[in-house]
């Protein structure tokens, strides 16, 4: 049968991988340990600053006409969309939606205290 010297364990590693790291002297190790601490101090982030949005608080007749003309063509109409596309602030956008809905130019899909979702009024 096989002799014990010949039988290699199934989990042995290739010899070239083991012990490949170069050995440091104790002095070198101590030096490395000392240097590690004050290599670089952690920098604090300056904090994220939000970009200031300049939105219109009062709308001119010109913009009102534009809203009246374009918004009823949108497939989805929400406060956020009016804010984005028309550059008005939230309260103005909500007010515009109410106006357009009152005139029957847009129709509600879902109205909730927090999110008003409207769509264009389709002619049936």
C-alpha cells in the first residue's frame, strides 16, 4: 500500500504561496505600528448645502396664460411638475391646479391632502 511519507493531505496549499511574504525585523514592525496612527487625520466633511431654488411667488398674466395653455396638454399634472416646469412655488402651483380643475381643463385622478394627481381632461 501507500506509505505515510507519500500520502499528501487533501487540503495542502501550493508551497510557493505559503511564506512568500518577506519577513520584517521587530524594529521595522514597531516603526510601522507607530507611523500608522498619525499618517493622516480624518477630515470632516463640510456638510451638504442645499441649492437655493428661486421660484416665483406671484405670477404675471403672461405666465398665467402660458400655464392655462400648456398644462392641460400634460398627461400627468402634479404640484411638483408645475413647480419644475413653470418655476413657481408650491402654493402657487396648487392654486393653479385648483383653478384649472375648476374650469374643467384638467380632471382629478387622485386627490389627497398631500399629493394632487390630475390628468388632461379628455373629451368623452
